[in-house]
C-alpha cells in the first residue's frame, strides 16, 4: 500500500504540472489565441502531451482552467492590495497595475465569447467575482472619501480599466507600453493629478513605428 509521504508527493507533483500547464496555456493564448496547438502548450509547460490530457481531457477543459485561474489571481490581487497598502488610493493603483501586468485585457479578448457564458454559470466563480466587486467598491468609495480619486469615477469605469489593452508594434515590448499607458490613466483618475513626463519625439516614433527615411549621401560640387 502507498504510504502517505508518497501520496503527498504525487499530489504535489500533479498540482505542479497542472499549474505549469495552465500558466503555459495562458501565455500562449495571449500570444496566439485559443486555437494554439495543445502540443505547444505541453512543450511550453515542460510536460508530455499525455500529462496534459490526464489533467485536461479537451481544449474546453483547459480554457476553463485558464479562466478560473485568472479569476483566482484577480481575487488574490485585489484582497492583497486592500490589505497591504496604506490607503485606498494606493490599493486601487496597485490593483490596476497588476491587472495590466497580467495582460488581463488581452486574455479576456482571446477567451471571449468562447468561454464567457460558461464561466459565468459556475456558482463558485460567481462568488469569486462578487469578492472582486466588493473590494473594488471599497477601494473606489474610500479613495473618493479620502479626496484621492475623482468623484465622477464609478466602479464600472474601474472594471473597464482592469481589462485595458494597448496595441504595440511587433518591434516593441508590450510591458513598457502598457505600464506607461496605465500611469497616464492613473494620473487621469487622481483628484490631485501630478505631471507625468511627456512622451518625447523619440518615444512617439518608437510607439508608432515611424522611422526616419534614409538620408541620401551628399554630393560634392564638381
């Protein structure tokens, strides 16, 4: 009979493989969409395709796990920000920056509408969504009461910003562009906005992929 230590090890290993597969699937869905080959997901996760199918019998099961995992992380991020930051404004800023870092907008766009209704139908997921909503409401109401957040901003506005997505040219890393846009957004939300550094002409050229035309060589007069 299998002893308890071996059983615990197997459970931990199975959990690790499951988490690796879901993380790989999430990254590849953001990059390529929901039709990414499952063999590629297994390769990215560093597991065999048989291991993937033992955990997720079909693509829909894997997509559901990706959606559920994202919602779990969202709950954790919201509650940690509310618990650990010194005030509601800093909690709200931290939470929105984290949503940007998760590429939540891109992931949502890839999963919708393929999975949306099925995810909404689950009772446990409904309860998780309510937890996120409750924390966001607390952040918004308290930040406005503190005079830090503009009074004309509602929870629905924050919900849209949670899934902010910015197009970037293929030659530009997504993370710096998304982070830059989020900082501009946060300045716009603030009741006492600061003065973020403006984009320079060089920044503008990088963001719009505009290149200077090559300069023709100068010809010397004869």
